[in-house]
C-alpha cells in the first residue's frame, strides 16, 4: 500500500467539489450503513429532485446546505485497498479564500474543478496560484459537468488548452487533466463509457497511484525547536519534529541563529532512547554541552539554512483592512513568533493574467510581493528549498487574527538587512533616530515610518526636529548593537567613534532609536554599558535606563497611511 496522500479540492463556486468527494466515498463503499441511509433520506429534500446529492456528505454546516455552497473547510479521512487519504474540501466563493488557503497549506496534491459549461474562471486561476504559492507540486484539473455539454470532446480540448496555458504561466510541475461528471460518476471511480475518447485513468485510480514524495526531499537535517524539556537539573533536551534528513548520536549540529555547535549526546523517540531518528519523527535531542537554545531556534546539519532579518515574500492578504507599507505585525515562521514590519509593497499580481502592477496598498484576497524586516535575526530559508522554514503568516497585533500567509522568496544575510546611517572610515552604524512615530487610529497601534535612507558622516548636518521628535543642538547617540558613538554639536556630526573610546561629556545622551538614556556621569555610563554587555536586556533594565517622551512623541492620526 502506498503512503498517505493529503489532497485538497478547490475551484469556483458550484463547480462540484463536494459532490466529487461524496461520490468517491459512496462508490468506493467507504460509508457506514447509517451514513448511507442518512444520505439517501437527506437527498429526498435536496437539490436533485430525490436523486442522491453526494455533496451532503461534506457540506455539514446548515448554512452550507441552505446555500448549496461550501463555506468552511471539511476534512475527511478514508482508505481504499491501495491507499489512505485525507481530503480537505474547501469553499469556492472568493469571500472564503482564506479558508481555502488553510486547506492548501497542508496538502500534497490539489484537485481543481472546472465547470465544463464555463471553462477557466478568475477563481480557478486564483486557486491554482494559491496552491502553487503553498508549495503544492501535483495538480489534477477535473473538467466537471461533462454531461451538461453532451460529453463534447472539442469543448473539452478547448478548456484543456486554457488549463495548459495557465499551468505554463504558473510553472506547475505535474498536471493531470480529466473529464468528469461528479453527479453521474463519469471518470470518478471508474472509466466512463460516455467518454470513450478519454484514454487515461479515472480520478480515484490516479490518486491511488501518484507518487508525491519524489520531488519533496529537502537538503540536510533540520529540526525547529518547539520546547526545551528540563525534567530535572541533570537533563536538558530540545523537542521538535524532524522536518528533513536524519540525525544520529554523535552528529555535530549547528544551533541557529547563534551558529554555536555541539554534538548529539542522546536521542529520545517516544520516550525511548534511540541511535538515530529521521524525517517526520517527533524527538527529544540532548546535546553534549550547555548551549543557548530556546523555542524558535533550529538544530541543523548540512541543510544550508541560515539566519536573516530582512526578506522578500509573496503574500496572500486575507484581512478586511488593507495592507500598507509600514504596518507592524506578529510574524510566525517555523516555531518562532516575532514582530516585524512590512517595509515595502513591490507590486501586486493580477490573478487572471499574472501581470505585475505597482501599488501602495493590498486588498483582501490579493497577492503581492513585499519586503519584511524583523526585529531580530531568525532562522529561515527560501520556501522552495525548505518548506517549513520558508512559510509564514502575519498576525494582527491588536485582534490576533491571521492577516496574511506567504512564502520566503529571497533574503538578505549578514548586515545586508539594514544600510548604515552613520559612516566614518571603517565605522558603520545603523540608526532609527529619524523614524516618525504615529498612532494609527484604524489599527489602534503605533506605526513607524522610516524616511528615505540617507547616510551621514563627520561634518554633515543632521535633522534634529520633525513631527514626532526634537533633539537638542548638542547630544550624543549611543548605537549599542553596532558599538558606535556619534557626537552631535550645533546640529552637525562632530565625531563618530568606537563605543569603547566614548566618554561622557555632560551633554544629553540618546540610544539608536532616539530614546533618552538616563546617564548623568561617566559612572552611570559604565553601569549602563556593563548592564547591556551582561545581557541584562529585560524589561526592568530598559525601564531603568531609557525614557520615551523626552525627545520623542506619538502623533495621532485617523489614517496613518495617508501621511
């Protein structure tokens, strides 16, 4: 028996997705006697004048039955003599695109249904693009309702040509096109006598035979850490599911993002010690030395996964409110939850033509290429190389609703994530002191706007006053992450020097974000730097040393995005 196949059915409204799956379950005798009897009884008041309405097996919500459409994702598990399946039957209406995307995120194969009387529609193209975005490699295009066009081969060939053109545009790797009638059972579980010109296999036979593992193998070993297990003071293990590769006792692993290395001391699988573990297994890995590992870290060996802070993503926007550059969100990638900012919307993609259109905003159900900067470096990779480390969601920080899903297309490593603001000789330092702080009334959150990038050096005059900040004519900037100090005198940069050479001179001090540092002496300065250097970066530390409001304020605005 072949391995488990997870697949999704999608397409436009009323294309017959639920009917198709219902017919498979009914014809393959995969229903209990009471389910079959209930289906027959429900069908008497259904939409087919007493004939069996196979869609009722999956459209379980009352609203779905009343409207005759699928609203939520319906999951079903079934087994034939040759294979086990999990199918996600997804809604076709554009309003429920986010529900469809949820179903696509778990699937290995997509069955996209088309109405033979209508051909390829915009929603067909949208669903195909979303499935490709979610990493699905195998597609079945089921041209349904062939009975309504008299099983006409010429009309099928015309639709097939449209599908092949779409597949070429999206770069789909494996495409199967099958003429079917879900209500009548043509080419669903067995070949149809009504379509003698079709020489291929029916849908169920293809699903039983297709091998979806061939192209899914990823390079190296990696395991995102879900939990640190410490039952006693002698044991510290890291738990998670192996996403790719194998691990053995004695292997040397790299911990990301810190790039520290250690050897595998022990492996626990289902609570029992093992010498090795492989893809798909949940494990506990103990290392041979104490090392900084927490939830969101990744243990890897030979995968090529790295840590980055800035990346480009293709996003499917699912929020009722539009996306605009500058918005802050929680970002879930792998097992890491972190805040980040959408810094740029490069262009949106026309789901019908594939054309790229420049835009400043993104509406519900639209797809766009965007740039995101995270608050810190995290492990990630291009989606096509490592699926788990390249797929992400954006979460609204106020409502906690999922606003978007997407994949990593490319990323910048090292200090490429942010251009330096202050440069002098070999010294380079980033700085956010010129950011504007606005309270977005629509989102009920603080949003930051970074003006066009400029670089300053010794002798340059810098802006010290704007809508949201006002600095004195004489002050010092301590950029801790880059270990650089900038001295400003009479609104001009007098010196840029290593932080180790800096001495307190009695003028006001700010950090790299423009917050006042409560330093009044050289002794205070040393205590502040020592505290930061010792890793005292918790809330108490920052509350003690930094003050917001001295040189900064927040401007309230009804719509920050119009500023």
